[in-house]
C-alpha cells in the first residue's frame, strides 16, 4: 500500500478497522458520505492528495489508506 499519493492512488477504507467516527466525511464531504449507521461510503476515490493525506492522518481508527490502481 502506498504511503503517499500519486496520480494513480485512490483513497480506500478498511471496513473492519472503521469505527464510524465520521471525521473522513467531515474532511472530504464531496468524496465520502455516511450511510444510515454512520459508516463512510466513498463516492469519489480520486480525492485531492493534500486533503486525502489530512483525512488519513486524522482518522482515529487508522481505517483510511491509499491504494494504487
């Protein structure tokens, strides 16, 4: 798994690690929405690299990561 984004990287969610804090959806409102239980659903995986890095860093469950495509 890449540690920093490149042009091909997309943000992903580890659904097992996620504990539905909702911080990712707050930081990336155009790209991630929350389902009826508060868990994130990715609408657009090709997020802005700087915004994605911030969301990954601030995720308390460490459930966000970059995945190359």
